[in-house]
C-alpha cells in the first residue's frame, strides 16, 4: 500500500459531488480505486456482525423500518436480550470471523434503566477481544460518556438521507437531532459509524447531498455504512422502486473519493446483491461488510456465500480467528 496522496477535505460542495456522480462509470471507478489503494489494502476486508438486542416498538416513524410502532408489519416485539445470550452470540461471531460486534436496540433514545444493561453488554463483548459498537437512537452527552467508560469503540447513528429529502422519510426526529448525537459521541472520544440508506425514492442530487453531509462533518466517520433499502411489507416504502445497481456502485465510489481514509461498509441489502455486484462494490472502494444470516430484522447474504466469494476474489479477512475455521479464505 502506497502512502496517501490525497489530503482529507471537509469543504465539499454539492456541485462538486454531483460532478463526480456524473463521471463516466469507468473513470469514476478508476479514480476511486486509485484513492482506495492510497489509504487501504485493496484485498482486505473488515467484517462486522450486527445483533438486534431489542426488537420492535420504536416510537419513530422511519418509513423504511419494520421496527416502527407506526407501521403494521409481522415483526414480533421483544424485550432486551439477556446478557448471557448476547455474549454467547458474540463468541460465535468472533469464531466466524467478525472483528467488531454491533448491538442495536429499537429505541428513540434510551432511558437510564435501559442503558445500564447495555453497558454490561459492552463490557462483556469488549472482554472477549472484539471491537464494540452500539446503535441505540439519540444520546445525551452524559450517556455517551457512560458508554465510553464501559469500553465502547463505535457508535452507529446514520443520517439516513439528505437533509432536503429527510422529511419524506422521517418526521418524528429532526436532522439536527441526529447531528447533535454525533457531536456528543465525538466529544466523548467514541469513534463514529455513520452512513445512510439509498433507494428511498431519492434522486442522485439527494445521494450527493447525503455524502456532502458526511464528508463535511468536523471529522469523517471512521465507518460509513452504505445501506440499500430492504423493502419491508407494511412500511410506507414497501413499494419503492428498486435502485439501479450501478447507482449503488457510483455511491460507493463517490463515498470513497470524499472520505478516503474511512472504512466503507456494505450493509443492508446485500442479500439482493449478486456476486458480481459485490465484486464491483469492492472495486469501487468498499472494504467492509456485515456478516451473518441476519442484519437486525432483515435477511443478509448467506455466510457460506460470503466465504466462497472472498475465496474467489482472493480477499483477506482482517481477523486471525478465521485461521481456526474450516474455510480457505486467507487472513492477513
């Protein structure tokens, strides 16, 4: 890997980013791959596992989410998982190759009585030698401090979409409240996992605007999840038109150009992506993925398929635990 040749910027304009989206596809991929190679090993992937530790009943009205209490879906509500069960699943995730264990709870914002058992989960997962990540909704500064003291490495809080399109997707939480939570997390020294969802009905201009918001944060998110909408029956976006797959690849490539040092993660929607589309995504600059049969409440790509794909592409997984598993992916 050569030394970085591009300095990090935080002053991107919408017109600049839209111009990147408009580049001929081959030119855009070539540029993104060149920047990617300056900052990252092009043949290495980081793998994370995401566990839903509390399902359903969320008071937010996010139009894509089957966990919202505003939508009539077939999702069953459940309380917070017991600590022992969470830790057992974290151990399994580590053996299966995950380096980071992410825990999500369907809250608008946690009360202190909610936060206490999550702090124990963070401590327990950290003790297993895994990086820790949680997504719990909006946080106050003091709650971020408690999570940091418990050993939290990353906090996930996506912006979802562009500010000008946001009101068409969510009305119960403002864009500024999302930015405030990110600021609280940063102020306490927790790394940020923040991206968005594409395929919500937005256009290319809105996708560009979302990336501008992310790239112009005071610090780039260390992890940038790119989620492809999973259409859930009973939600307002269940009939959204499928996104052109090349728009997904363009979005990944532009994210890589704007945030060259960040890890760009393939997240929701991977179950609908072909192996060939995965390979294009990695070529465009994606270098992380969520691994496991489920992603919160929706299906994810099959683990065996992921293992076979990285073998076919010669990709290395950045976790020594893979040495002990019965597959042939090489490990850095």
